């Protein structure tokens, strides 16, 4: 039977609730407990899959094919526990389920209401798989007081009310602003935020207070008294240089101890924090730096490529180098020479993306990397662009392009080297799509196997000929062009097990040029860097010594 920790936020958004939840998960693991983390999002989208990366940052994909909130990426990176479809839920999904049930007549003629129908649905969701772990950590998106969040807050109140005493606790994140004029940390916003919670029947057991300055003992006592928590349960969260310092920092501030105390787990098992000490040591003790250009479209919002940035950091840790990431907007050199924008980087990464805007620039980035022997990693759209570049500039197919762009433009301009995939197999089942399907949830999503060619660069890097990676795309490189491209020197070194879908391409006469149809960044961890990112950064380090 799991114990439940509900994590909420107040005062302002962006306090790092996801990170605090993930770090707490890792600390509980370090004490020998099993954990699962869950995100409950009050927005009305059914999932973030249809939201622009500018709106909501990256969409994180699970093995079982769900398009989820990027916080699930944090959870995985800190705990190593693979997230599932059932670890991310939104109001939109809850209401869709409730309304489907209503249409089916499942409610037997009852009037459908937020309480109990919506709240019951949320409670059922929270409890899924509770027997599998010691702790279930559920983070509620947004801040207390948001209108949209109310059914979730009500559901977690009822949840703990339904359960035996001591099975659930509430952890609330707040901000202690610093007033420079008076040189003080102010506790009032925290007090108000807790009052707001109390007014809906929730009483936090633990307060995590974000602060830029050390919290004096006196202020801690005041918060404890006014917010009705124990003094030891007022935990400070200071700004950190790296997010991977969070587990050790929270441990030093007593967060995991406070949680175990709140559950009366006594004596508490001692934590083994060696993994995190090693991670932090690798971040701080580096030998050299590499400069990597991420040539993309959503470059104004770094969160749009969150997992890629983190995976590059992990690659840096594995090689003990500092990785400096530069965000280069591909559109800027759509119709210009790319060289002035890309010169000097030790590696180029073209990430995933949707739509035609900026793709000519990405194709030029692939060409620049190929011609100048610069390590190149193309992810999803970045692989498709590398293949189009090869087709146009090496295999002589000057009008090569992707059906995605013709589809968008409503006219045929390109030879479809990358085409709209309408049928594929998943396990033993056939999956079909049509051109006018809904946008939401209809891509090739989730984990798929790939077979690697023995002796290829990727087989060496993975140390295996069979891999499983996560996908999220509608379009695919057309196998019909394989022979032409291979004759030009591009090796199709990874294929779907049925040999129909190209999963990986690499240039044989290039030091490091790899395109992958999947998203390796989603599986990288600081304590277990993804092999492709580890080797990409190694290649960048090698290149940096040559230039
Ligand atoms: N837009 C491309 C497709 O749908 C690539 C998707 C991606 O990069 N994730 O196939």
C-alpha cells in the first residue's frame, strides 16, 4: 500500500515544483523506497501534444506512447523510473472520460457534477497502480487559488479523507521574497498561500520555501507558527547552479527527513547518496569545454528542447567537459549562407520539429556539418533534414523534400523522400492512419524496437544490435530511396525490425554524423547518460582539439 505525497504550489508559478518533486523522489529511493511520480494538470487540453512548444515547452513522450508534460522528464531523469500514460492527467482528459461515461449511460440517469463525478475520476486516477510502490508523489500543476485547479484540490482533500490516517501528506512550495530596501525576507505571501489552502480544507505538512537568501531561524519559527507546521518541516530551497544539485541540497535542508517524520517512519533508513555525489562531482570538475549549436525553430524558449539540453549535459558529465549550448534560429539562414552562423561550433544538433518554417536552414546546417566534418546529431526532423540534404546535394535528387511541407503549403513541390506514414506495425498489431485524422495523439508514438547493422557506428556506440527508443512523428524517410542514398555514402544503419522503416542513418566517411528518427534525449539520465549523447559529446571534444 503506497503512501501518498501531494505537492502543490503557491504565491507564484515557476517555483520548481516539478524539480522538488523529482528530487524528493530520488531521495526516497536513496533510502531504499520505491517511488512513482505523477502530474495532475488543470488545463483543458486533453494532453499537451497539440500545444505549441512556445506555449508549454517540450512534450515528453512515454514508452507507452503518451504525450505528456515536461515535468515527467524531470521525474525520469531524477528517479530513472520510466513514466507511463497513467502518470499524467489533465482536466481535459478527466472531463472527456466523464462525458464519455455520461453518453454511454454509465451514470444511470444521475445529474453529473464536479463533486462527486469529476473528483471521483481524479481520485481513481491517483490510485492507479498504488500497490506497486512505497510512495506515490502527485504534483498538482498551477498554484492554489487557480479556478481551474479547484476540482484537483478538492479531489486530493477527499482522497486523504477516504484513506486511513497517516497515508497521505501535503507538501506546499512557496516563495519568500526578499525586500532589499529593508533587507528582509517576507513571510506574508507564504502565510496567505497557506490560508488559501486551508480555506479549501487542505493543511500542508511540509513547506518548501524558495528563497534567494538564507532563511534566519526567527523567520522559520514564524512561518511554522503562522502556517501550523513543525519548524523542521519548513524546508529552505535556495537557488542552485545546476538542477542536479537539488537532491543533495534538499537532503541537507532536511526535506526527506521531514517527509519520513510526517509519515512517522521511524527509524528512517539511512540514505545512500553516492550516485548524486558523483553526478555533482562530474558537473563541477571538468576538463575543457565544448560549444554545441542547437539549430532549431523554438529557440526563444529553452524549455522547448528541455530533454535535449539535459541529455547534452549528461553527455558532458560522462566526458567531464562543460557543454555550452547555443540556440541558433535556423530560419535566419534559410536563404543565406549558414557558415557565418555555424563557424566555430564543435558540434551541431538539429532537433525535432514540425512545419516547414526554418527547414531550409536546417538542411544547410546538415550540409555544413557534412562538408566540414563537424559532429552532427539529427533528431527526428533533424534526421529527415539530413536525408533531404543527402538526396539533394549528394544523390542528385535536387527537388527532394518532405510531404509534410507540401501538405502544409497545399501544393506539390517536392520529391517526397520523406513521406506521410499511414501504416506500420506496433508489436504484432497493424496501425493505420489517414491524411485527415485528428491532430491529437495520432502520430507514431512511444517505444519501438530497431535493429542495428552489425559493424555500424551506432551498433558500436550502443554496444548492441537491438535497441528500443521513443518516437513521435507522422512522417518517415522513404525506404524506396535507400539504394540511391547508400550509393552516395549514407548508410541506413538502423531499421525497424520488419526492415520497412529507416530508424538511423550515418555518413560512413564522416567522423560523426548520425540521424535518428526517434528521440534518444528522452531516455538520458545524469547517472546513466544516453550512449548517443555520450559519444556525440566525446566527438565534439575530439573536434574541439582539432580546431
Ligand atoms: N515533423 C516531423 C514528423 O512529423 C518530425 C517530427 C519530430 O521531429 N518530432 O515526422
